[in-house]
C-alpha cells in the first residue's frame, strides 16, 4: 500500500470522526487511484480559462479531477438531484415541492446509495446519513452537501439520471488566490479633495461620480429617491459600528424606511457549526450598502444612490470571492430568502468567483423565477485583468453584469473585468488618478471611504434601478430593465465590452 493511500484513508477516518456525534472506526483501504496534485489541476484550470475566456465548469472535468479537487480541499461536494426525466429545472425550480413523494424518493435513494457505497468502500466506518450529509433538512432547493471520499462513488453518481451535478465545494485555484483582490477595507479617506464630492442639504456628500454627466444621479432625486423599494444586498454584511446603517438609517432626508441585517454564512464544522451573524468583518458589504442606501444625513457622510430605499443586507461571505463551501451555501441561502421575500425587487451581488457553482446557480434560478432583478459584478482583479473575462455569477443570463469605467468614458477601471456578458457600466474612477474612485461609508463614522472596481459599479447601478422601480412599484422586471437600457449611453447599440453603457439616472426615472 502506498503511503499516499494510507494518508488519504487516515484523513477520511479523521474527518468522519471529527464531524460526527459518534466515534467512527478507522477504515480499511478502498481501491482508487492517487489523487491529482493541486499543481496538475491548477494548470488544467488555468489553461481552460485562457482558452475559453469564461469561468471554469466542473461538469467538463473528469471523474478523477473532481474527486482529486475534493480530496485537495475539504471533501465536501454539492450534489444536485431531480427525478429521472424531469425537464427545464432552471425554469421550474421555484415550484418544486421537495416534500412530495416524487422528490423525497429521489433524495432518499441518493442518500441511501452514498451511505451504503461509503460503508462498502470503508467497512469499518459504519457511517450514517448524518455523518455524511450536511443539509438534510434543505426545504427549497434540490441540492445536498455531502462528504464523498471515494472516486468510484463519484463515477457512479455522475452516471445516474437523477444526479444533475456533483461538484467540489471548496476547491480554490492557487494562482487565482494569489492574484485576486479580496475587496476588504476598513479605513476612511485621510485626504478628501473637494472635487471628489458636492454637498447637498441637509449636509450630505454626493460622490463625484454620481454627478458625472453620463449618470446624473442627483438629477433623478427630484422625481425618485427609491422610496418603497427593497434592495437585497448579498455581501459581507454591514458594520454594527456604522450608525448610518443602524440608528441613523432613518435620518436627515431619509425616513420611513426599513433596514434588515441577516447572516447566512456559517463557520465551523458539521453539527457544531454556527451562524456568523450579520456583522461585517471585511468592510466591503458596508461600502456597498453605503453606495446603495446610505441616508441623506446631516453629518457630512456620503449618501446612497437610492437614499430612501429599504435595505435587506446579508452577511453571506467573508470577502468578495465565493470560494468556500460555507460561502456558497451562504450566498445560495441568501438568494432563497430574498426570492421568498415578495417586497424584495432588486438583489445586488458585488461578489463572484472564477468557478461556476451549480448550487449557487440554483439559488440564482430560484430568485430569478421569483421576479427579482439581480445585478452582479463582472469582476475586479489585479495584473491579470487583461486576459480574464466576466466572472460567475455575472456571466449567467439571469443576472445583469456590471463593470466600472473611468471618467473619460472609454477605459475600464484599471482593475475591472470586461466582456460581451457586461450589460451596463458605471463611472467610478478618475482617468487621471486611479486611486480616486467613488466615495461611500467607512466601517464607522461620517468620514467617507474610497471604493472602486466593478463592485462599486454594481452597487451604484442597483441603486439607480431602485430609483427607476420606485416611480411605479407595479412595474415588472423587464419593464425596469427596458427603461434602464433606454436611458443608457450606447442604446440601441451594444458594445462588445461595455454593453449598453452608463445609465443616465435622471433620464431613466422619467
């Protein structure tokens, strides 16, 4: 027996023993190939990214690579299921009754198979369903989180007509990790040039880019301030120390609106895992919330594009990259909750990943079928931007992809992604100084913080959409989208990298 196989089996036993309420015996060796190295997999993934200029899809990977990716992460996989022959699930996922006989029978069949196959491969384990499955009580989406340690089990599952997908939940490409921007930041600006804002009554700062002629957000406020529209923000949460997203949310010219702070991200392992709560430990969610909905206050802080909208803010991720199983679950669950909230009209997601996640996509389908207008960031990176396209979930047809451009109107922001999937852009960076981006709330206090990238562009655009929807709350998603397009700089043409262009908010609300 090779040492690598002995090590793998030891890890299997340890994982099960530490993730179960009952102690499990050490397993015997089950026949399987050695897993691929991380370097081998990363090379395949990067070559695919370079060749396709799109995200990486696990459905295109071999059985061995999927199993290896699971081994090289935490062995947790997402398993999507359906009755054999079920069609058009993307369009019907919001109508599924998982408690029905048809769907529960498929779920029970797969659970039984995984448990029996695991115990057959490792006879001494005596694993039970609760030892292997994390979310047995999932009520809305036909997707299970499951620990699978054996390649042959994966091979058999992928051959079953009842299995829609089986994907590693937490595999992260090392090169992407080194080059990706996590988007976290805490500090307010130490030096704030007067050219980067204007002051409006009762004493609020309007970010300079809001007033750019191509966007003209202030020009929309005489018609709409977003009142009555609820925006869901799926991000890193909001800071409990930022009073503008707390007891001052209704202050100044902002009043009569609601703020909800929720947490769907879970940390820890298995049965002792706990919800992290709604508090932002990164800063990114607080910044995005500020761009969308910060109050028009009396304290000299920046205001949001829709400063009278309602806000439902989720802590679903720890940073902007959806690259762990807990973050994928957090985003998926936030999408379901938002989808089930009839008051939510708009969902803003300044988050993403280079890997397509089918379990997150299920949440996207669910919310989309519930009529939500979803904005997603096209991507923000460092030196590798020049060759990388639009990330997930912005690359999905069900989301509206947004990226940032400079104030000269012909250049992307220096860290922003672009591509044919982009629907809109927003001005958020000075062409003359790339460090001067948009302004928003910091983690505390009234002094603004700079924030840029496609993240800022996405949140700002979501706020503009709230202004438009508020002019007639009975509008459909497609009607709002058409008004945004009609008021955009490129319409009726569509640019190959910048989509419909910037949205003139003052024009869009008319």
